[in-house]
C-alpha cells in the first residue's frame, strides 16, 4: 500500500493512494486512527483495515485535488546516517567509518514532498542529498539484523538538506542538518510488502532537470537491517520513527567548483517502487515561531536614509464575483490549491506555504467586467518545470478546462486561461534558469523584434515532451511563421 498524509478542504488526514486517486480513510474506514503514527501503532489489524478500505468505492478523491503532506509529520525521532555509500565517502575525501555514524535531524525540519526549501539567512552553502528512508512500525529494542525487517513498516524518499558550513562546524552535524524545511519526505509511505528487497532500488536526484545522483541501494555500506540492529542496541525504536539511510555521490558541495542550491532551484529525488519528491528553493526562512531578529531598533527602521524598500513578496490576489462556488472550484482545480477557509461569502485558497494566495469574495448581483477594460490584465503563476506545466494542461483538459492562448513569449512558455468571470490567468514556466539570463535575452535583438512571442499547439508540445525531445529545444522560442507579425500572435 501507499499510505499518505494529505490536506483537503482545510483538513489534514490520512489515506491510501491508488492510481490517480486517494482513498480518504476518514470516510472509507472511520474507525481507524486519524493520523499515520497512530495507524502504524495499530499494527497488522489497522493496516489490514486500511487495505480493505482501499478496495471500496467510498471516500475517493482525485490525487491532484489534495495537498500531500509529509507522511509522518512529526516523527518522535528523525535519525540519519552519514558516509554510507562508498562513492560519497570518496568524494568527501574521508575514510569509511568503522561503525555507523548517526546524527539527529530535528523533527521541526520535516516538510512535505512538494513544499519549498527555505534558503538560510546565515549561509549560501545549501546542498541536497537524495536518500531512501525507512519508517519503524513496531515498538522494539535489541532487534537482530535477521529480524529487522519485522519492525519496518515501510519506506519513503527523503532529501537530507544540508547547510554545509554549519554541518561541518561540529562533529554532531545536527545544526547544519536541522534548519526548518530541510527535511522534505514522501511522497507517501510504501509498505514493506510492496517494496520487497529494499536493497535493490534505483535512486536518482535531479537539480533543474540535470541528473546529479544515480545509484542503487545495494551500495549501502550499512544496509537498513544493520541500521535497525545498531540503533536498537542503545534505545527503543517506536512506530513512526524515521531513519534515512545515507546519500550516494553527486552532492553539490563535492563538485568542482561547488554547485550549491539557490532561489528557484528545483530538486527532484526519485526512488524505484516508491515515487518522487520535488522541492524548490525559496528565499523565505523563518516562519515557525516569533522571529526575534525583527525586534530591532525602530528608529533605525524608520531612518530616512534607508531610501525606498521593495516588498519581500506578492502576497495574494482578491477576486470579486457573483459566481462564488464556480470560481472556488475553478481556482482549486487550476492551481491545485487547498481551501483554507470558506464560509459561503469569503474563501481563502493557497498552494504553498503562504496562508492564502487567492481570496474569493461573493458580491451578489455583481455585473460582469467589460472586455479589455482598464485594470489588471491577468495574473500569472509559475510552475516548477515544463513537465509540470504540461501535466497540468492535460489534467485540466480532462476536466473540460482548456487554454485559449498558448504562446512562447521567449522568457516563458505560457498557457492562458479564463476563469468563470472571464478574468485571465496565465500558467507559465521560465525558459531560462536564472533571472540574469532572462534579462540578457530580453535585452537582445530577438525580443526587440518580437516582444509578444510565437503561438504553439499544446498537444504538439506535449507529444514532443513525451517523445523525449530535449527540454532546451522544447523551451526555445521558434521564429515567427512566414508572413506574420508579432501582433498576429495576440489572442483575447
């Protein structure tokens, strides 16, 4: 089974993933515990009840309509092992340890499989580590290697995000491994029976589409069962404890020159038989509690010499409408958003770590906005990569929502939609990896000659993507068709 923790309509609960759906166990098996740790603690009987619920037709939701959370949101222990692949030992310039070297990741670092990774304020040396993790299913102590498989509930993918300078300052490594959001995991917990041999799984890590790590769990120096034996010698392991098993070669800090993560970089980690997690680097760091660094000299804050200050982000967009329910459903589907609040008159939706990105306000009898009236032309939302944009296109098309304008602007590949009120919404993907490269292209003659772009057929682009055509070629803006001008590319 694939056991997931998810949020839908503002409520977080657990379910079983089957195909493109998730069975909501709160609806399909209401007698089961409401969270993952309690489910695992319920043992074989609880898992069997979840398995039977998977076969029922009740309580099913589209996977695309929910927000996946970390399967174990707050494990009682989050343990990690260092230097556990020989090739990673070599690239680190160290010797293989004579005994397993474990460290703690603080559980407040745990975040979801698609949530942002916050760039720390105190260091630019942010790195990734793609890893297999196992989850304990039974309370246990003094477990022999031969019986270790009996206490493992299942497996998941972890990014052991590391702040390298903070990691290396002390031998415990905990500080550099425990920044908030630096423990993405998921996308779900795959039960041990479905995995089979955990020591024969392909592991790959990509950064911005570039393959950085590729190995197999057969290369673990200390395998999962040896790790259970070692840890349980000292202390009790409990249901929901997460142990991540080490990373292979290919980390950014070991490259020459080092290639650390920056804002907007996307890390995708995929493990055979489990699935993938994908997280983007974000500038924001520090949302878990009061930020005492902001308690600074108020006179200094207000000093005239500070000049103009830019906002740190775009917070949200508010839509007025008389089609409240229709608009709410449309934005949920198009943005894959969760409803944080809805009372029939006002709704808040979000798709990331902001409390709300879209607000919808019901105003009965509101007239439609005239076409091309003064005001906001459209609102744009950026996807992580071209594959995500095309997946969203195909999903929305299956729901009867199709773009009215698909155009490669040059800086972006964009698909434009109209919401139920006729307001324009752009879903886009950046065609260049950095803002600097984008600005360089905008200053080029190509953009001056055609500042609008070139329309494309989304079905053709989707077919080329599926056929394996290089991403760079798919994102490159083609020339204008013969006999046309940039203004011929416009659609309203």
